[in-house]
C-alpha cells in the first residue's frame, strides 16, 4: 500500500476495506489517516493490556471493531470530512442542543460505517 493520501475520482473509497486484523488496520490507517497512527497504536496497546488484565478478548474485539469503523469512515474522504466537521462543531458548540445536533450527525455516520464493516 502506498502511504500517500490520494483521492479517488467518482467518490469511491481511497482503498479497499482492510481485513479486521491489527496489521491490516494499521496499514490502512497509515494510508487514509496517518495523523491517527499514534492513537491507533495506543488503543491497540491498551486493548491488549486490558485483555491480559481481565483474561478476556472482549477489549481486543472492541478495539478492532472501533478502528475498523474509523478506517471505514476515513476510506471515504467526503464522509470523513463530514464526520470530523460534526465532531469539531459539537466540541465548540455553545449550547447543549447545538452539540447534540452535531453529535447526532457524527453518530449516524459512525453507525453506518460500523454496519458496513460488519456486513462485510
């Protein structure tokens, strides 16, 4: 995979959907959202530590699900722009209602991406 963040004409995804493995998700993150690599690595380390601490793979599955969803959003530049804009506007909102409106937008995008990831 190239490490360049290039847009595909026609609104298609930048890259194919990666496998839901730590290595494949990290490689995809390096292409579509390199600014998130440090957060990705930190989330992976935290999930592994929690898995060991609790004797359960649930934290690892949760981390894989979350990052597969984020990468799916980032694969689509326009969707990613809308998602990040909504998160930003929620953060700087001056009223709870305004924040809720923007968070609802971000949440809708996140849920749709999670559904697409699980559909295959």
